């Protein structure tokens, strides 16, 4: 006989410390889960507070307000007759824990603390919480009176237990625990747990989703079970975007999955599963023998059935959900949608009047602008679909909150209301970049202005001349390196000052009701930040930057994708243009080029970025790795496989030393880098993802080691046998310790 159970998981767009809004979204998700017939609803990690509270988790108020919020949830009439798995921080015996609170009909069944905390990359959970290190141990938690008066309980179970209902058994694991080598779902499954809930705060990165989902699927592919994965969605107050994709899996097959990118604040995913399918899947004798030796967990009994009896089903034909196939977004789609959703959350929650960007005519500010246009497309589509939350938020942004008739007909119309672009030209600017900026603004509907900065930069130089009686010159006019750089930086920093002036005054100038100000957008990509190819306090200094975590290579691919998918033919001219800062005079023999200025290509910067961050290599390690990739011969026509670049050891050494030297000199710029949407694993973001010194010594030790290796290889010549011996000597440490 089938034991059909309908289960619900959800993705909520929670906001750190928004106890009122978070509670409303939790209750709304419960109502929707009940309407779908679910008997168990699972929410995301720390959903009561929002995941990104950071050091606020050290405050007693956060724990108090969490209990006050939970009290209102469990006492709400729409939150009865369904088992709830809610995430919140809990303080037990003066120790802070990241917990799941299991509730049913105004009773707390179990508080389950997280055992393995995320503590690398963007995560610092051990700064705020302590892991529960007692596997299979449950003890008493003395309940706060604010909740105890509702539940009639003075103490409840706290610890690593599992819950037995009348018809099945379920248990929790939280986010990071799933990805550990000895994940809790393994021994729990052997002890009879059939339903696993996983509440997560997993952030978005380009190309990350499939890796994450493969690990989730693997949790039940080997040993069976039903897995409910709930992930937060949206921007909850910082650099991260949480990309939802909550799902329900049974025996390694996906039955339901939510969206990765959506403007809906509440999304509930449900599926109906036959519990007998799990029992059949687990029928092998070897599993039975391992089950007898597995650790036993304390069981908390809950007097409820999760599955429906035959007479309770709506129809005789009601059956289990069928498996589905997932389609993954391309990286270009992830940039368009992830960046758009993050920008929308930031805009509506900051109560700003829109965005402002200095539009240079180059591909970086172009890419940022096209992401804003992508946001406008999503917003208008949601408005036309009748999303009341988006409609209200859009009216508030444009200053039309009291106009019931206002509805934008097209993305360009919405962009005209909330997006302002400015070309800040100088005598060093070209006609081509000026025209590209104007044409792009017109194509996406932005309000565009032209500003001449020469009068300001000339006045600044005259102030210096009045003091020094010395007029600095550009390199092309005979000036030195310091003069050339100073004159470039004056232009760059002037643009930042003007950007904020226009951003503050444009809404009032355009007679927006209530005035307001615009958020200034930055447009420095991750490779330029890594290399330090930006002026401190120039247009890279802004309020937020949606492309600061994206490589130049990915940005160009995104623009090529948007050209056809957004019907923007103007983007072709950005793709074919040579990247240039246009801060030096253009002459008949010289036009400034980004890659020439940097001495390294954007593709090479990405490679060094991955070596430094992902592979955790210093100068010597990066050099050794590149010998085996860049040092390979270039592939010949018709040859398959991955070839190299045919670079000599000296060329590789020179590029390695150049990169690490420039990286070290410019690392201080990362301390004032504009907050950027995190998208790339090798981001140099100094805030909490990539913690490094910002005053470096020279890498003299490593550089001398590289130089000796180059000299050795050059002395050995091209003899393959000698080269092989040299390789072995290097990697075996045969050259001795420096």
C-alpha cells in the first residue's frame, strides 16, 4: 500500500535583521505549503534573522527578537496542523548555536544545533557560533517564557536527535554538514531516517549550481531517502546573492526544484512521494548489516502522521510526483539574471531613486549598464505578471507610490525613470567612445548626459602650478612617469566627484516626487581589481559594483550574448573596440591601451587569479604550474586536445614576477574597493573573502628561486632528457633549500 506524503521546501528573500518582513515571509510560505497539502514545511538557514547578520549574531537582542518572532509564527492560526522546520540562532548555556527549531501545533519538538560550521571563503560562522560536537546526544533546553507561555513547555529537547512520527522518521542537517566527508545523513539514514531536511544559506557563484546540486543528489543516490533542500534567495544586505534553487529529491532523483533567479519574495516547492519507495530502495542485505552497526540516535516521538491515509486522499488517482530533468543557466545568463536580481534587491531596500553610472564607452561600464537593463526587463515582466510586491516596490523607486495608474509598458520606459548615465569627456576622449556611450544609453532607454571635465582638471593643475611654478606634462609631451600618472589620476578622480554630484541632484532636477538620490554604480572588473589597474577613489569608487566579481573574459561573452538575446546591435561596437582608459592624449603614434598599460592580458590575469586564490599558490608555485601549461607547445592545426602557448621559462618567469609585483604594490586599493556582487572564486575582495596584507615586501626569495630555475633550464638547452631531470630536481626539492 502506498504511503503518500506531500512535503514542502521554500526559498525566501530574507533580509538581515528584518524581523518583521522575515516573519511575514515565513508565515506566507507556511500558508502556501498548507494550501498545497504539505504536512512538513522546511525553511532556509537562519531564516528568522536572515543569514547575513554577521557580527550582529554577537548581540543578545538578536536572540531575544528571534524568540519573539518565532512565538508569533507558532501561535499564528495559519501555522497549525503542519510540522515546521524553522532556522534561527539559539543561546544554550551561554553558548551561541545556529539551530533548527522543529515545531508542531504550538509545541517545540526539538532544537537541533548545527554540528559542522562553514568557516572559509565568504563564511565566518565560528566567529558567531559554536558547533555542537556531541553526536547523538540530546539534553534539556529551558525555554524562554515568551514561547513557553504559548507552548505550555518549560523545557524542550536540544541536541542531535531524530524525530519519529506515526508513519516515518525525519531528521535535520544544515548546509555545510551535507558537504562534509562524514555527513550526518549517512549514519542517520542507517538508523532509519527516511526524510532529511537541509536548510542552507548557500551563495551564488558563476558555474557553481551544478556542483552544489550534484552533492545534494548524491546524498540519497547511494543510500536512499527523501531530501528537502531549502536555500535562501536574494541580497540580504551585503556582497552575496543567494540563488534559491530549493528542491525535493527522492533516491537520487529530483522531483521538484525552485527557480535560481526570481523577483518573487516567497517561493514554495512541493512534491508528493511514496515513502515505500525509500524502503524498497534500501532493501539490500549489505545496507541491513551496516545498519545494525551504525550509531543510534535519540528519538523524539511526535504524535502525527505525515502521510495521508487512503481515505484522506482527494482522489483515487492521486499519485507520487514524477522525476524531472534540470536545465542549467549558462554563465552569460547567470550574469544577466544574478546581477539583475541583486541590483533590484539593493535598489528597493535602500530606498534610492535609481542608479547613476559614468558611461565611458568601454565594455566594463557597458556591461554594468546592460545588467541594469536586464533588471528593468525582469521588473517589467514581473509587473505585467501581476506581482504586487514588485509593482509596489517599483512605484516607490520612481516616486509614483500614490499613482494607481502608473505601470511601465516596456523595460526602456522603466530604465528612463530610474537609470541615468553620463559621458564625462575630456580632451583625451575620442569621438568613438562618446558616440558609443550615447547610442547605448538610447538603446536601453537610460537618461543620458554629457559632461566636460577639462575645466575642472585644468583648474586643479593651475592650483599646483601656482604653488610650484612647475607645470606637469604628459609622457607624450616629455613628462616623466610621475607627471604622466598624476595627470591621469586627476581626470579619474574628478569623474568620481562629479558622479556623486549628479547622482544627488538629478532626481530633484528631473522633478521626481520627493527628490531622493541615485546609487552610483562602479564598473571595475575582477581582473583589474586583482592587478590594481584602477585609480584609488576614481569611478571604481562607487556605492556598489555588479561586475566587480566577473572576469573580463566572461564580461565579453555576456555582452555577445546580450547583443542577440536583448536585441542590442550597438553592443557589437563595444566588443570590437580596444579597451582604453583614454586618460592620455591621443597622438598619431600612440593610443592608450589597457593591456599594453598592464603589461599582461586579461586572460593571463584570470589564470594568475585562479593560481593565487583557488590553487593557493605563491609566485614560485604559480611559476611551476605555468611551466606545465603555458610552456607546452601551441597546438598545430588539426590537433586535438589542450595545447599550451609555447612560452619559454624566461617568458613565464617574467610574467609571473610582473603579476605578483603589481599585485603586491596595488593590494592597498582592495581596502577601499567598492562592494561588489560576489561571482568569482578568485575575487580579491578584501572585506572577508580574500584576507591578505595590504603592505607587502618584495617577493625576493621566490623571485631568486625562479631566476635560478630559469638559468638552469637555459643552460640545459633543449635536451629532452636533461629537461626531464631538471623537472624532477625542481619538484623533488633536489636543488636544495634556499
